[in-house]
C-alpha cells in the first residue's frame, strides 16, 4: 500500500473513518487532495468533529444502522479506498466487511511496528490480521531492500497528551450531538483525567525510581528478564492472545518464573507509558510475588530508558508488544506469548515460557534474518513520522515520509531532451511509449478471419 508513495492515490476516491486522536486525518486529507484524490470523511462523535469540523459527514445514526449506512456511502460515493485507524473497533470491523464485499481497498493505520519514528499503514489489517509473510525463508530468499535514512521525531509525548485530553473532553461534552454513538472505550469528560494523572505520575515515578536503572545495569547486568506490559484494553490482548487481560499475563509470568527461572536472575516488569494514567499493577505484582516466595527478585518500573534496559537484559518476554521487535533489534533473546508478526524461527524463542528462562542465553536472534525482515517491514508497512507531531521537512502536511526515495516527486528531476522532467512524468512517458509501440505492432499484424 505504501511502496508507490502517496501519489498512488491520485484519482482515487478515498473515505476516512476514525483516525488517531488529533488532527492527523485532516492533514492526511490535505495531502491526498494535493495529489489528486477525492477525499470524504465520516465523524462519529464530537471528538472526531473537533479535529475535522469541515467538509465531513457527521453520522448520528445508531450503531445498529451503521452497516447499512456504510454500504450506502461506499456505493453512492463510488469509494475506491477506505482508511481507518485500528481494525478491531466495532465500527471499523463493519466497514472492513463491507469494503471486502465490494472489492474496495482497505488501509489500516496503527502505531508503528518499529518505534519510535514510524507509524504503520497496511493493506487489509495489522498485527494478528497482517498479511505479512511469517516464514524466515521468505525474507532470506528475497534480495536486500534499501530503505531511506530514518528521520528522528524527537519527543511526541506532550502533543499526544494534548490531543488525547481534547478528544475525550470534547467527545464527552458533545455527547448530546451524537446521542446514539457507542465508543469502543469510555468516552466521557472523566476520560480526560487519566491523561492529567499520566503527567503527574510521570514526574512522580521519575523521582521514585531514581537509582533503579543503575542497580539493574550494574548489579543485575545480563541477569534480569524484562517483561514489557501493554495497554490494558489493547486489542492485541483481547484479539491476538490467549490472555483475558494483563492481570492474567502477570500471574502466568510470575508463576512460571518462580518455578523455572535460575535463582540468580530477577524479573522486571515495565509499565506501558500510554497506560500510565489508567492502571497500576503495584499491589497485584507484590501480592503474587510474595505468594510465590520471590522476595526481592521482582521489579516494577514505569519510566526507565527502554533501550538501556534492553542492552542489559538477559531476555525479554512479551505477549505481542512491538517492544519484542525492539528487543530483537538489540540482539536480546525474546519469547512471544501471543500472536505477533515477528514471531518466527530465527527471531524469537521456539521454547515454552517455562523453558525459556533457562535457555534464553543460547537463543540469540539471527541478525541477518532480522535485517532482511526489518527492511521488508519498513518498505511495505512503515511510514517515517508520527500521528501526533508532524515533521516539517517532508513537504507534506501530515509530516510523513511516504516513498522509498524519501524525496518529494517535485524534487526529483532528470533531463529528457532539452527539458527537465519529474520522475512520475518519466514513468508516464515510458508507459505511453510502450503503449504506442504495442499499438503499432498490432496495427501491422495480419487480420486472421476464423
């Protein structure tokens, strides 16, 4: 979907459904229109409307009537492509089914598989629904892919907090204007408070956990297992794992570690930064650890530097977090307990969780396989940029780097005769010449009457 750049959507009729919190979809719409696409947008609540107030369809019908409405929209508007963020939301599940039935292309945005400088855009589905090949042989067989130099985003936390606060505040206050809408998670004014609490907790934990990183990297260097936790209501858990919730995963990991891990190792849980304002597993982790007689062998962290932790970890255990891919990037043995696109022989452990604790040091990921896999993943599913903070040097309002060349088409000029012609125009000239030649060949062929 991304390999040909945003210009591939020229002449297409594009429908945008719900996007990430913030103005990203409005900026994307401007970019699509600038390359010649016709863009339509559906708002479902006041939070959607806040960031896309003009030239949008405000759907105020019931969720039960949505299947008929999305079918009417894609047919009456002659839609070619549907873009959405998060393919497990109920309204998007319905849209996905309708789009498939009418042979309409589907583009699913999601947080980046490769963090922190990328976002994901895949055809049809992401994560457990991804169509990416899952066999090592596929990537080893393919020749290396050259990917553009990665642009650094800088910090995106504060823009994300601001957009989230505004979205949930306005979405909750504007419920009267969209009375029949049901969000996939609570959408009330109260949802703004976890974002405020997240800011407070960020400062609190940075002080509370002072010195812990030094202890882990010096005293416990290569003797701790890192367990990155995921957002409590992440579809990755409910849709693509055997766990009912994060609590069940914590129970499972501590029980297995207590029984099978070497005595000179410790377990380190790291809270997800996006979940900081919503959940706290301190009591649960302490109680389960005490029950399993682990004493001081279990740590619970919130705001420590992840790359540093990975560089000093003996192994990493995840459900299916993208941190697993970061762990592989750092050469750390990784055990996946759910369904992940990177879970394959050569990259992750094939042992059970119980055995992983004692075999981790001998299960280093294959660096060559990872290199091929990462190149393919970036070229086919990753866009350099952020939903929450637009880079200013891309030439696009969305602030994303779309094409493999990492250059805008108008910057790519080559001489043709006495004029400079852009790369897209060169392709058009070449294709046109091929067509003319083919027409001449056909015109000179004798007509056979049967």
